[in-house]
């Protein structure tokens, strides 16, 4: 993106688009099944007429990529912008995370927004459970991911092995050859949704998402221009539901385009996956101490403030309790390190 473009309208378009693209790219990897009516983005207005993004400290946004048909938020992340340092940290919350947000039997976090009545009550619930303030939320429809990738002209990535999987029940057909290639929106959707061939399922799928995010971030930073900006604005504005004001969007957009690769980091919520002994259901259980440390160090949380109501603890399951009480460390990756493991080895997406 040229810094010499003197036309203010292009700057505005690119700023707004940059925010939308970053949100769509970082936060939208939802399961897709069939097209549903999309929600329209209508910027809110701050009561005092000013931007609600504070000048200093952490600004936290809960973001979700949703399967409108099933009512699930199969991608859930917390994005934190540090206005003092310019750093951004994105917390990935696995879709199978155990959370007792309902008295019903379905207690995976991806069903919480639907069960609670929307993103606002989910934001409030997690603000309390995480011991920090989550200022805003963004929910992006399933179609936005494909549209964003297509508007960018595709994203280049190398597939280490052929990915083939079909699930007619949810309209999912994945057929991708091995090798380096430019993924269009449809192919990119297949890549980030694929997990059938991974030994650890959803956790390894998140590794694949990290690889894709790194490539997409670089594409956005390196190839943005007025024409692409207009395409992205046209394709994404109708796909976003949020309580961010237009002032928030403009402020965050300006910040987004000043972020370097080493200032943007991703971290998966510390914990472990487990099969519940009685029900046979698969869950991801958060580590209380690991989460408390992570939220305090990178998201402005209160030390000792994680999960005061034991939302993420199953009282009657010893298997889940063992993980909850275990001190699992977290590992943060910058964009330039997204292809590496915690011991600095390259991430390999093996069967």
C-alpha cells in the first residue's frame, strides 16, 4: 500500500477495509453448511459522540465466525489491542471448550452465543469469567471469508499432502491437491475447515489456520490498493454484526495498518482435549492457572481473576478436573513465527 496516495477518500476506504479484512481474516473460520440471511453491519454511535476506543491501555474485542444455519460460533477469538505499545494479541478459544453456560447437556463454547441470545450476553459472560473488560464484539457471517479471499485475489500456501473429505449432511466437500498453490475463497474455506486427517483433530486444524493467517496477513499488508479496497468494502460490509462505532472502526483501522509482523501474535487458550468418560463427548478443558497467567500478562486481566464462578470446571468429572487444575503453559506466536512450534521447529501438517 503506497503511503503517497493523497486522496483522502482512498485512505478512508483502505482504513475501513483494513479493519474488516483483519477481522475477517483473523476471526472468521466458521463451519459453513448452507446460505442464510446475513446480518447487516450498522455502526453504532457513542453516546458522547467520541470514539470508545480508549487512548491508552488494552482494548479487547470478542470476535466470532458463525455458522448461521446451526447457530454455532465455531470460531471464537479475543483480540486485544495495546494502545501503549501498538501490539495486538489474538486468543484462539477452541470450539469444543467446556463451559457450563446452560443447564442443558450441550456445553461446548461454540453454542453459547445461540443459547444466551447473542453476542452481547456472551461478551458479558466472558468478561466476568475472564476477569477483564471486553469492550466490543464482532460477529462475521460465514460467507465473508470466501468473499474476502476472492477480493484479495487469493492467498498462496503450500499443502503438504492431499486433503480429501466429504460430509454431504452439512454440504462439505474438501478436495485439495498437495503442493504450493493460490487458494481462492472456496479452496481457502476447505483448507481452514479440514481436520479429518489430523491426529489431534481441531487442535491441528488451528495450526493450519495459523499458517493461513500468516500468509493472509502478509497478502493484506503487501497488496492493498484502492481497487482491492473497494472490492473488499463492497463484499464485507453486509456480513458484519458489531457494536463498534464508526469512530472505533476508523481508530482500529489506523492502528491495523501500522502493525508489523512481530507486533501481531496468536495464542491458543492453554488446556488439553479429553473424552468425557460417561458421555463420550470430546471437550477442550481450559487450564485455570494457565489462563489466569495468560489473561493477566497479555489481555489486561486481573491476576487471580479467572473463572470466579468455575464456568469452565465440571464438578463431577475427575477427568476434566485434572486438566482444569493442571498448570498448562501458553505459547504465543508472532505472525512471522506462525509456521513454528514452541521449540522453534517448523509446523508440519502431517496425517
